[in-house]
C-alpha cells in the first residue's frame, strides 16, 4: 500500500474495461482500489491498479474488502453481480466526480457512478447501480430506475421516467414526460418525444 493510501478504505472495482478505467480515476481519489475482472490475470495491473481476482472470487475477497462498485456497462450482468455481492454483504458506495452537481433535493441510490459535469436537478430520483457518463443533464422531477446506463452528453428533460436496465446512447434527448420502458436500448443521437 502506498503512503497516499494509508487512510483510504479499500474498494473493489468490478470491471477493468474502458468504463472501469474511467471510473478508477475518480475512485482512487477516495479509495485504495483494486480491480476484479475475468478478462485479466490476478497480478496484472490496469492504470496502476492491481487486478486481485475474478467475479468467482468475490466470496474469498470479502475477507479483505467491504466495499465494491460494478463498473460494467452490461446492465443485466451488472445487476447479477450486485445481487451476488449483496448476498455476501458487501456495501456499495457512490462514486461522484467533484465537477458533478446533485441537487440537495435529489435522491440517489447505492452503487451509482456519476462522472464529470453531470447535472442532477431538483426532485430527481436515481435508482441503484446506475452509471452516468460525463456531461449528462437530468432535469427536475425525473426518475431513473435501477441498473440504467446513460452515455455522455444526453439530456433527460422534466418528468421523464426511465425504466429498469435501460441503455441510453450518447447525445440523446428525451423530451418532457416520456416514459422509457424497462430494458429499452436507445441508440446514439436519438430524440424521444
């Protein structure tokens, strides 16, 4: 453990792919991080962060780690891993960039990733395990259900309801009052009325 990590709590980042690497840059500011990823060997390093196991090792890793976040873009897989980790009594902090704005009247679930320049306005409700990429604007009175992924520079206008496990591509605009059904895949650049 480096001197910079002496007082930091340990955190497992599940997924060392592109999104995991981006999230790691925020997470290392507050946590002593390690990756878990089935695509790497134990002992590898990714962005100077060690890979300490695979998803099948979560039970064994529990003796050394209390906290984890799943940073995998596949919504269903992310949900499954969180369910497994809940059964092992891990806890799930939120990783929030210092440049994000979250209204004090918004509600955020657990295990959420909120990257640079995200704006979450008044009375917005964000579920559990939600991944919000850079530059997203979620406006007043909207609801984002569990395990949603929204890519960069998308705008969710007022009183929108985004269902569970929805994937919203980059540069998407969702107009006032739209209901996006569970599991929908909204393509890059789309506008929903």
